[in-house]
């Protein structure tokens, strides 16, 4: 599927779907619980549907009825997936790294062998850190290809009596072991030598504490301890809107010079991507976050990329915008696009984690934005964008790398181009990973995206 985007003005209200990060945590914890849980406003994306399929394999029952999903937890009867005729039970996570990194540690608390695999993208993502952690805790983990990517297998159970020392650059597997520890007798101590994506560890802590699991995290996030066993009880929870998804209508309004309202905004502080508001306000964006009303009002300025959008780094220290991406790496695609429309130099630091997602997002964004006339340089440890208010940008055909965030970021870019220019984004259907009906919902507020097979 291809998406064609060109200059349009937006107006009205839009609601972003529920958070993928919250939905997957809710599904896994509800599956570990005794009793029946109700999850309202879940995200019905591909990754979350993969999670539904996976938790059914390990003993849970899930009924999806519109905006409320009912989960009959497996509780004490949680088990490894049936092996069938294979040597070990197999879980296919599809495109979901979160599912893989969360559920694997949870299942490693059980005796027996299990194998994880996924789609082409997942089978390029590193699992050496996860396998090493499993082995430190007494499980026998290994990549079946002899490298450091899926498919991989492990044989549990892990031993909570051992201390886990690991980097922690990827937060997801740390969250997985935090959830797993609730099933083990004793305290799991984890030492993280280089913790990143720390808001997601806070999100996991808040979820665990809400179901009665004692969690301790040091202020520098280098010491994480979880004490079990805790019999998790069923719960009823609403999934907050996805800040990673909010980023796209937000930048679309700014770079198209439009005014919109994004409703149902999560003000809990549990999603690190809300940092994007502060970053964009620092260069002059008119964004009003009303936490009481749970709205984000975006007032775009200018609207003609030829004359600039009125956003500049001139008033910042050194005349440049410096953004450390370690806490919210998923925002890199949206922010890289916005940087092209800001007058001045933008420097993204601590970007290594951005290379370990669905694709190397740094390499991908440099390649595709360069095709459209942007000036940016991958310096290894930094991504530097030399923005000119969007004046040098032009239309063209770009690749999405089958990455949902790249699809949405490059589609939004087209809304800020000069009249007569357009961007054609390949494999646009991949936006459904986190934002089903993205194009339809954006078109309701005037985006004018044209989609074709």
C-alpha cells in the first residue's frame, strides 16, 4: 500500500488510540492474574493482537468486545505453549518486540523449553542481552541460528537467588524480568550498568505496584529489585492514549500551520514520549496541554514552508536544539521530520537505542529525508539536522522500511511541503502496528492523505 501526502490544512479534534505499551503490559499481567480482568480502551493494533494470541497459548482466555477486552487469567495454571509435534512450544510474536521481551522472562519462571520467533523484522532484532540475562539466572538460552537474533530458545526455570548484572540499554527485557520476579520466591536484584528508556521502567513499576507487587528502583535506575511471590488479583483498568501516537497529529498540525485539538491526553507521566511537548515548545511551538481537560491544543504558525513556520533554535544555548533521546527513542522519527522545519541546528544525542528498533531508524531517516532535500548527518553517536524552516524540502518517493513510525512521520512531512509537491510513502499499511486507521482518522481533520494498493 502507498500513501500520498501533500500540503493540507488541518482543523478539528482527533483522539489517538490507546497506548501499545500499556495495553501489552495489561494483557500480560491480566494473564498472570487469578480471576477476570477488564481492559478498556485497549489498542487493537497488530502488536497487541499478537499478544492476545500469545497469552491464549499460555493459559489465558481473552474476549475482545469493542472497547473492552475481558481476560480470564491463567494465574497458577500459567504454562508453556503446547509443543505439538515440535521439540518445544513455539510463540510467534509477529512484529512485537515488547511481547517478545516481556513474555519470555515470564515464561522462564516455568520448567521446560520454549522457543520464540517472529516476522522478518523481529528476526533482525538483537536478543543477545536477553539470552545473556536468562543464562545469568540459570536458564539455558541460545539463538537457534548461532547468532544474536531470533528465533531463540530457553529452558527454565530461572533462579531468583542469583543477581542479574546487565546493560539495560533496552528497557523491555528489564520490564519482562520485573514482571517475572512477581512469580518467584524471594527478591530479584538487577544491576543496570547503562539504563536507558527509563520512563518505561517507571511504567512497569507503576503497573506492578498497582497489583500489589513490591518494586524498588534507585533514583539513577541502576538498581532494580522486585520481591515475590505475589498472587496477582484480577483488575479493571483503562488504557491511556498513546503518546507515541500523539506525536504524529501534533507535528502534522505544526508543520502544516494548522490548529487542532488532540483529546484524551495521558497526564499520568508514565509515558516518556510526552517529552516531545517540551522539546517543541522550546523552539517556539504554540502547544497548550490542559491536564485537567486531558487535551492538547496545537496552534501552528506560518503554514507556508517557503517562508518558514516561525520555529527557531536561535534563542537556545549555543543557538542549537540538543535532544537526548535515551528516555523516548520512539519519538526520533517525528522529531527528525520536525527538525527539518525548524530554523537552525538540531542535535539528537544518545541515539544508539534508536538503531535497535524495527529498523535502524537513524540510518533510515537520514536516507529518506535526504531524498526529499533535507540536510542531516549521521555522526554515529549523534544525528545532526540542519533545518531551514522546510525551504529546501521537496516531494519524492520514499521507503518506509515497513516501520510504522517511519510511515507516519514521512506522511506527516508531506503536509508541510510547498504547493504542487507531494511525498509517496511505500508499505504504508505498517502504520497499523500502533495506529490502526491512521490515515482515515487524520483525513477526518483534513489531512487529505490518498491511499492506494
